[in-house]
């Protein structure tokens, strides 16, 4: 008898090590969702990583992939200390491991949030049953159940009739069998099957979950990028503080990340017909109103019924009633547009046509970014031919929405990164592998891997200039930031003044003088309209260097600027160089062309001895009216040939704007500057006193001015005191004087500038 084979020994369990590449144990972070990156084991193993939370969080455990030794985990946090446990296993091996780490979520309480908003037409289906609809195919009756189900209510019949009529009138027939019947549609575009049914049954609640989750992905990505720039894990907050458990709780009820932020549903006064009018579609060639959806969102935000706080900080607004028209190959009720800045309504808008591909929970993120289901172009758009599959649709849809929110957060288009459509690789911020596609050169069915910090942000990144703007934007404040520069007190009046101080450029013989009482954060440099480089003062310790304290004034001369851009900016044939000043309060001022405007050429003015004083002309405020009247005055009391002229009073004429000024003298005629309509206000001038500053509120014209004398006496702001932005006309140095004014007008003053003198 042959003896049985020996029982093989059970392989011994092997432990491997985990190393974090973007996190220090005990570190403080400032975002609800954290990207944790690292490596596991030796070699290039693949497996899975499970992240568990302590009982006080209420969050369920999450499972993430390990690919060729690399992992990325998306970890939701609660304010305070978070104790996390990471368990991992390696495929086809007994190798495993366990590690704990603590992370403190220090939520910035004073940072204004990025608000999330959904805008719907006044007759949108969302206003009926929250946009929920029954299954397309009802379950078959069984047993003794009646086969003649109850008829729908009369109101439902009327609604269905109107919706179908809308289809015929407003939506062209599809190229592959016609449009989706409104009764069969989900609340947003979706292909038939489980995707559509999830959105039909979930209605607006399903939509809000998907938007909320994407906003948290934006937040986590931005924070990681800012960490890589050396500026701390800096990102906008969402309106989610109300969702946190009470301090000291020993446990918390189960909760999901996607249910935490407050998302506002706003009813537009516009109808579905107006929303879906092809002439209001951004992507229609020669559309009459391609930016309509941005305007419709603005109307909804400015409506008296809308909470006022939505107008006080940036907004990401989703247009709910977007619909793809297959025959016209046009996305209706969609625009990807954004705009914003200090003191103005700031919002970015995006259509809802991509939400069919978006996950509705954190557990679904990995599957969503690996989903290669082809886009059903009978009912869903392959936008710009960049969305042939579900995962690519998610990249473009979510990334473009964040791009428009980036405009609301005061960013233009930068040369690369998120604000240059780098979001085609949005998935790489969160994943360690990517489905094969034409862009990555891997055949369909294969995967590009591993993805890690060395290759995940070649295209999808935060540009350095965007990062610097985020450093000074109030929405990106973090608790480790030093106090705001030159803010002397925390009272409301001091804050308002600090927040309104505008940067201003002045031409001097030495170069372009930039001043701002609130501090200068950066100067962005463009060559022939293209961003090239910048000068930055971050007031942060970076790479062991001492913080660069923002100055209140700086001079940029031709030699320094030539070194920055790599050519002689003073040469007559050199490229046009524009300087854009960014103040620490996010106010901006442009010097449009350095060569003619940066270095002042001394002027000769009648009555002023150029051997004793150098005269230069400031840049004008407002907008020069080339077809209007030109004004040019030299003050008699500043002329060398009229030494006995005594200024005794100044009249400021204003109404809804500045209409002009008149200067009165004791022994001579008055000097008129501007048409001088409206009502006058007089400020008297004592012997020996003179004009030290003219504070100007200006935008497209001159809204108001305030005359400040050398003695400190002031007229107060006269005109539209809330119009435009605040700037100052003054000499470059304390020894200088304002010797005259120039400007243009129509019925009121459109522009104003000053002639100033300095001792030779």
C-alpha cells in the first residue's frame, strides 16, 4: 500500500511594511477629505488596503487598491483627532500588515465656504416629487393581485401631456430613433438600465449626493496640490460644519460623506423652454446668447428669496435641466462659464449632462474611475469627443465644473493645469491605475499603472500662479497662517478699509512703483498676452527659508524685469510686457505695457522750472473717453511763475458720479476741471495747505473722489461712494506734490490722472 502524500505545511504569514509619502503621523490637516498616499511592501505587489475609523467618526471603513506597490486612499475626517487603522493584504500571497495613524482635522472656522447650488427651471420636473419617478417597467403582478392597476391621477396625465408636448416642440428628434420621452427620462441625462433607474428613483437627492462627493474630491485634490507647492494643505471649505457630532461624543451614528454639505436648490424664473432654447446653448455656433445659463444662475442667486450669504462667497452652480439633443449634437441648457473677484458676485456654472457617470458614494469612486462602459450617444453626450466612456465622462464633467468654480475663485486661464483643461487626467489624483486609452498609449482592456506622485499631475495640477492666488484668497485660509499683513485691528471698520485698499501703479524715472496699504502678494508677468512668470511674497516659511513679508510698496525697474523675462524690455522692438499686481486682499491692478507706462519720462509743463523739479504723469483711473472732452489743468499755486496764487477752496461736483472739480483762488480766476454738473461740495483750504492725495472710486468711469489736504483735512468721499473700486492719486514720494490733473469726460468724468513733481 502506497502511503499518502505528506500534508503540505501551511505557509507562514508574512508581514510587510507601509510607508506614507504625503503624511506625517499626528499631522494637522484642514480638509474634510484627505488623500493619503504611500507604498506597501517590497517589489511591486498589488492588493487592497482597508481604512477603518474610530467610533466617534460615524464613517464606515473604505477599501482601496494597491497597484504595483502604490496606494491612494480617500479618508473622510471629523474635526479633532482621528485615529485611523490601515489593514492591507497582498494578492496571491499571505503577506499582510496593519498600521495605525492619527490625523487631526483642524477645520478653518473663519474661512468663507464654496457654496454648492443647483439651479432649476421654474417648471422643471424637480418641483414634482423631488424629481423622483417610478421604474420604467413596473413589476409584473403576481398571484391574485389585480391586473388592472389604478389609473394615474388627472394631474399626472396633464403633466405627462405637457412634457410630451415639450418634447415635440423643444427637442429635436434623435438621429438613432428619437429622443428619450420625458416620462422615461431621469432627472438628468442617463443611459437606459440601472444608471437611469438610480437617478429616476433617487431624484434630486441622488443628484446632490453626486455633486457633494465631487466637491469633496476637488477639495482633497486642491489640498494635496498646495502641500506640494509648500503652502500647506490649503483648500476651500464646504458648508458642512452642521453635520459634525458634538464634541466629546463617544460614538456617532453612521453617516456618509456625500450627505454632509448643504446644497441649495434654487428656482429660476426662467422656463424649460428658455433653458433649452438652442440660442442659449454655449456650444451652438453663433448662438444669440451663449452665456445665458451663467446669467440665469446670476438671476437666481440675486433673487430676493435666495439666502443673502450665497452672494457673499463663491458659488459652484449646477444647471439641473441640461439635455443632450442627439440630432443637433448640442447640449441644451448648458454653459461652462465662471467669473468672480473681490466685491462681486462670484459663480461658476456647469450642466448636469455628465452626472450619469458620477459615483454617489465614496465606496464607488474606484469603480467609477475604472468604468469603461461606452457612452450611449443616443441619450448622452460624448462632449468634444473627450468622453467616449464613463470614466472619461466623469473626468471631463467634474474637472470642467471645478475649472468653472476656479474662475469664481478669482482665477483666469493659466498656461497649464486645472485652468488649462488639464482635468483630462482628473482621475489620477485619486487612483493608482487608469484604463487604457489613446492618451496613455495602453490598449483597451489594459491599464496604465502605477500612478503615483511622480506621474499623477503632469496635466492635472494647480498652476503655481493659481496656488499663489489661493494663498491670499480668504476661502483658502488655514489656521497656521500668520496674521494678515498690515491689519492693525480686528474691528469691522478696520477690516473693511483693509479689504478695500486697492493696489496702484505709478510711473517714476526709476521704474514702475507699486503701492498698496494692505500689502502686495504677487506681481504676475505676461509677455505678449501670455503668462510667463511672477514675483511672489507669501509670508510663509518654505523649504527652510524665512517668510517673505509682503511689502507695501516696491519698484520694478527695467533691468530687473529684463532679467525675469529674458530680454531687454526697454528695447523699442521688444515684446509687450504686462504686469498684474495682486494685493494681499486679492485686489488687482494692471500695468498694461511696461515700456511706455513703467518708466516715467520727465515732462515739461508751462510755468514749472524743470531744473528744480521733475514732473511726471500718473496712470489714469477709469476708462479714457477718446471721443469725449479732454481736460488738462496745472494748479496756479504750484506754478513757479505765479508764486502769489493762494488756493482757498475746492468744489467737488457730483451726483451718481463725479462731474468735476473747481479750484478757487484768493486773487484770481477759478480753475475748472470737468463739466461740473450735479451738486457742489466745498472744502476750504487754509494758507500754506495743498492737495496731498485724491482718493478715487472708479470702474468704467469716475464714481467718486475724496480730496485729502496735506494738513489732514478731508472732503469725505463725494459721489457714488459704493461704486467702482478705491484707488489713490498721490506723488511717488513724500517730498512730491500734486501739481495738476488731466482726464476725459462726456456728461461726467470718465477718467482722471495727476501730474506730480519731485525735487531734482
